[in-house]
C-alpha cells in the first residue's frame, strides 16, 4: 500500500494513473439447478461478439462510505440480480455441432475489478475517451461476458464501468439489466422480469427482400481483421444543450410535419460530415441503428417484447449526393433521414432480416458499411433506453453516463446520444470519429467538448 501511495504522489501533473487492487468473481445467489445452454437468435448472430461498455461517473456519496464496503454492497446486489439474469453469469462457448456461439448458463460468474485513480474526478479528461478509458477506467478480460470495474478517486467520487459481450444483448437488454440491479440495490421490487427465450427464429421456408443483399454481407474473420478503418479511431464525448436540440427540431419540422429529435440531429450532423470527407466522393451515406422490439409481434402487441433480452437490432442507411446535401436545408435532409429509418421500422423488415441470416448461416455476417467497404459512413443510434437517473445503487444517481468501446478496428464512425445526468433535456453524445470530423465538431457551436464543468464538479 505505501508503494501505491508513493506512486500516486509522484504524479503531480494531473496525468491519470489507475492502480488495480483486486478482482473477484460474483455468482448468482440462487443459480439454476442444472446448467442450461441458450441458442443465440439470428439477430444475435448478426450483431456479433465484441465488448460494449457503459460507464457511469458518480459524485462523492453524501454519506461517507468506505470504498471496500461500497464494493461489497455492489457485489451483494449483483449476486441477487444474476438470479434473474443468469445468462450474464454464464460463458459464451462454441456449439460443437453448429460451430456457432451459444450461452452456457453455468453460473461461472461476473468479474468485479477494484481500482484506484490518482487524481480527483474533476481532473479527468472527459472529452478524450481514448486517453481516459482504455486500460484505465475500462479493462477487458474476454473470459467473462460481464465484467465490472469500480474505480475510486482522491476526492471520494466513483466511476463504474460495465462491460458486456454483445452476444448477451443490445442496449435495451443492458438497460434492463442495469435498471434491475439498481432496483435490487435499493430494495425495490423489480419493475419488469426478463424474458430469456431468444425466440426470434426464421420462417420456413425463409424468404427476404433482395435489398438486404445490398446492405449485409457474409464475411470471414480475415475480412474483419483487414477491414479498412478509414482513419476512424478518435473516441470523443460531447454535451449538447436542450435549447440546441429543440432548435434543430424546429428547423427540421416544417409545413406541419414534425420530425423527431434524432432525425433533426442526424440531419445537422450529416451536413457537417459531408465537409469532412474526400471531395472525390459523389455520394455520402449515413446509417442508423433501429430497435425492432416495438415492431415485432403484430398489431396490438407493441409491448410484448419490451422485456426481451437479446439483440433485436437492424441497420439502415440513407444515401444522397454530396452537392445536394450541401444545398439542402435541415428539413430537407431530415426528410431523407426519416425515409431511411421508416424503410426498416416495421415488422416485415425484421422478419426478412431474420430469414436473411438463416440463409447465410453458419459464419460471420455484417453490414457492408461496417466492414469499411463503402467509404466514410457515420452510424447514429439513439440511447433512449440508456438509463442514467435510474442508476442509483444506494449512493446517489450518476453525474454522467456514456457508452464506450475498446474495439480498435472500426470501419464506420459512430455517434450515440442519450439524456444527460442533469435532467434538463440536454444530451450526452459519445462518438468514434475520423480526424477531419472531430476537428469540425471542435469548432461547431452546438457540440461542446465534455468537461468537468458540465458535470458541475
């Protein structure tokens, strides 16, 4: 311990150093009587396997809490949560017959890592996530589909990073898990019980619209390892005021047609984006992740999949000529966005997508754009299901919550928005960008590089 303190004291220039002090494996309190294998759905297979991290920053607890006691409390409530979310305590293994991954629910457990930062939280670089997160506030051990890193700061503040294997689910699934965990930590009844059925299966015989062949492709691991990255490597975090979001929505909504905030935001970003790509491109694409839960199940069943744990995602893309986008208004660009999202925002599309995967199994499948095959593309997703204020484990709600990925080879840019922790309608936007786009956003009046002042630290 004296060595750790000495190392901390020698760093006087505010450079973040994180020391790891302990690891433990947390298992479900009341596991299944026998191990159970869960076959992944076709949409799980399409989403692939890579780590997705949700990281939250909490101010110093109002009541003085010893860090060790706080971690033990988290582990105790996690153990109870895993009773309900038993796949999250399992292992991702290869089925010997199909060679496809499946979840082996054997209560192998979730990994909890304890760490200590040498600076107060207000000294963190919240804008440059490359510098702050990788192997510091977020550490990855592939053996565990769920791992949690709890880090304390010299000011008594805490960050918690939750890293999930994408095979476990999507943003909606992870949001349900975290919300349930926080409810258990507060001794509240669960607001919903998870559905682990993974029942999204192909029709017989399978059939699909031909346009899916233009969007998705079967690929190999070599294709993924050799994908052109288009210089996409900068991981950044922004704050956007509610007034700016509302202004964009007003600009996008004309002639009695109201556009959503995400449509208006996408239109604005798309117009910035076209100024940052090589001018040899005549056309430019933007993509959107779409959750199919409200679309599946037929009419009158809008909430039948609200508790479904797994992946129910599709990708859609809009394309337009660069010179037309430059001349278009926000409302005209938002119309292109709306039409692209509407194309997949229905049950028929998701049934077709499930069948498309069935026709291309076994093997890896991705959107062509994700493989970097279609030039610079930015994919936008809405974090409406990303819990922030709900994330109270007994020591208060977080000041900030965001998404992070440790994946290094990325073929497309990403931008994900969610409500900020301020509760005033403002947004937190995380992004993975190419240098020219990052530079353009640095001088943009709407995108504010995230800082401690936004968290009122």
